């Protein structure tokens, strides 16, 4: 009976620590990666504004070739929605909506995750000219982690976790656009 009491106290202590850490841990995160692509800015922007093109370079899009995808609206136009459904726990189920286009400069998307967890975050691409034939692309991801789950920020490095996927996607984007 004593061991049950001790186990209960250990579990209670862990829960209390998570709740306390959550009070001080950041609730917002922003991860960005960039790459230089040897193509004019307009060409890169025109490619990126079409959400379906992410199937060619996004790590997440390429992770499950059997994922079910549906589309609503006209790709490349604000309001277009891409929905995915995957049995792969790393891909899950959700949707991405094209919410704002700043011609030649920025593409903003809103992502709604359903499975394996419910959350909403934002992603964006920014393009800027290095010179007439080279473009800098920034792929960013920003979001909120609700309390008390934000306490995981002390254990998980979102910048490393998401950043490696953004890096991989940007490298693939570079290879696709520089063919």
C-alpha cells in the first residue's frame, strides 16, 4: 500500500511541475529557414503560390504517398484549401488554406491540424531578389502551444524539430526549381 502512495506522490509531483513550467514557458513559436535559388524572384513566387506544388518539395507532403488529398477552390487564389488525410502519425489529418498573397513578396497560409492533435498554426513563404537571377526564399512556421502543453518547450526544441523539415523541403525546392 505504501508503494501506491509513493507512486501517486511521484505522479502528482510531475503533474505539478509541468503546470508550473507551463506558466513560464513560451506559448508562441516561430521557425524560419531560408535558401538561395538560382531563378528570378517572379518565377519562384509564381511556383510557390500554388499550394499543390508543395507535393513536389514539402517533406510532409512526400512522407505518405498514400495520403488522401482533396482541394476546394482555385489553386493560387486566396481561399484555396488543401485537405489531407493520412494514417501515418507523422502526417495526420488537417487542412491548409491560402489566406493572403502579397504579389511577388509573400504567401500566407493557415494550417488546421486535426489528427494526431488539434491545433492551428500559420506558415508563409517570402521571396526577395538577391539579383536578377537569384532569389532568397524564407519558409516560416509560427504558432501557439496552449498551456500546459507549452511546458514541452523545455523538453522539445521546436526550432530543431520543424526546422529540419523546412530545411529538407527548401533543399528539395531548390533542386526542383533549378532543373
